[in-house]
């Protein structure tokens, strides 16, 4: 099957400490409901199973969506249903959020099967390192695709919304059959090769909900 180009979109949310469970559940449910919007190829939102960062940043939930083009992504951003969900369900429950977007080739299904486990890795490079270092980091992340055969889908790219992404410039997303397969794929030994170039690294694990 020939690969196709897709636009990956991830938004991270930090829930307010005093947010009622009902408000959080309503937020997640309404975010997942946007999977049916015309510009969206795929969308799911869920709580994080695990979060790790080199900095003080912390998040509790993640939305992952896919689009065929940047205009489709922009159409989703401006869609009245999306704006309504943000105003009525996200803003009341969330104290912090950030997003990243990248373009990647994808072979196989556009959707991610319910019950799959996702690992998103977001990297913020130190300033002034140059193209050669950036390419080395990209090369290490590209190598992960081939080192771990349990990865069912893998995308990698450079974030084109740096301001919204707070300077996190390199993003990857790996999909596994389930959480056991994800936990068995430990590529920390690969990431050690690029640690000296990083200001921050966020690793986010979640499981695709059955309603996605």
C-alpha cells in the first residue's frame, strides 16, 4: 500500500484540580464527538496513562486527530462545533493546554483501532544547534520505527505551529496493539543519544477509547 500524506494534530490538556468528574467526562465525550466533523479523518481524546517531562510542564489528557490537508485542519479549528466544545466543555475544566501539528507519510489505515495504545514524543531542542543536529535527532527517531516491529503505525515530523507548541519542534507518534505492547517497547536507550541536545522531552502514553 502506498503511503499517503497526513496532517497530525495533538492537543494536550491539564485538568483543573477542582474540576468535577462530570465536567471532565463531558469534556472528553464532546471532544470525541467531533470525530464526525467533515474535515476530520480521525479523532480521539482520552486521559493519559503516563506522562513524563524533563521540565515542570504537566498534562492529564490528550486529543489526537488527523486531516488530509492544512486547509482541512484550519476548517476544523474554525468549525462552530469545535468552537462550541472549547467554550462550553474545555475552558471550564482545563487550566492549561498546548498543541502541536506536523505532516507525515502514513502507510495503512488512517484510523487508530479502539483499544490501541499511543505514545507521543515531543522534543524541544536547545537554541542555536543548527540543521545537522536537528537532522541527527530526526534520524534517531526515524530509527525507532525500524527497531520495534510491534509498532503498527508511526509518524514523525516537525511542528509547524511552534508558538502554540511552546517551542517543541520535533514530534513522533507510535501506535501499538495495546498497552502491554507499548510498555514492552522501551526505546530510552535510543533517546539517550540525543539527550544533550534537548531543552525538554515530553512522552505521553494513552489508550484509544472504545467510543473513538
